[in-house]
C-alpha cells in the first residue's frame, strides 16, 4: 500500500515536471516519451511499470528506466533516487548538476541536502518536501499549486 501511495505521488509530481521545462520544445522533444528513472534499488517492483503502462501526457507516453549508476543515465525527466543511493546524495546530485532532471527520493533529509522533492510518510499519509532552489538550479520551475501543499525546504549550510 505504501508503494502505491509513493507511486501515486510520483505521478503527481510528473505534472509539475512536465510544465517545468523552460524554452520552446522541438518537435522531437514533444514526441519523445516522458522518462521516469529509478536509480539504485527499485522499491516499486512492477507496480510503477503497471501504473504508467498506456498512460500519456498529451501524445507523450511514459516509460520507466532503471539505473544502477549515475553514469548510465542518458535521458531522464524524473529520477527517483532510492534510499540505497540517496543516503549519501551529494555525489549523485553533483553528477546530475545542470541537467533538467527532477530529482525525487524518500531518503532522510533529501531535500535539505540538495534534492528537489522528498516524499515523507507521516501517519500513513504522503507529504512532500520541496527544495525550490535545487529545481531552479536545474532550470526547472515547481508549480505554485504544488508548492502550496508542500513544505518548502532551504538547503542546509545556509
């Protein structure tokens, strides 16, 4: 059940990511799949694949890719960074710096340590912590509607 909630929350975040890109998209970008990546251990199993199967945002289908190393990530719109990798997220986030990839995790203090969105389970409910500075650094804009329902986080060390 918790995985279903996280998956649902991840898909809600997709809406923020899809409208977050700046500039004018080329025809190829408009037709390209929306890529959801999972870095490290996959807590979703087949659930995420089943959830996005056949789903589209306009003409763009969702696809799910799994990565064991940051170096393997080619094109990715939303990246869920598993706890196995995100317990020390600084290296991963440094390697993704300046790439327009929405970074998401449920790891402790993920948003405080430079990630964009952290899922927090609180009394069987999923809450969001959002680091808008991290999103802005990647040239992404988080929806104001999403920011209103989330806890806005300022990175540590400021």
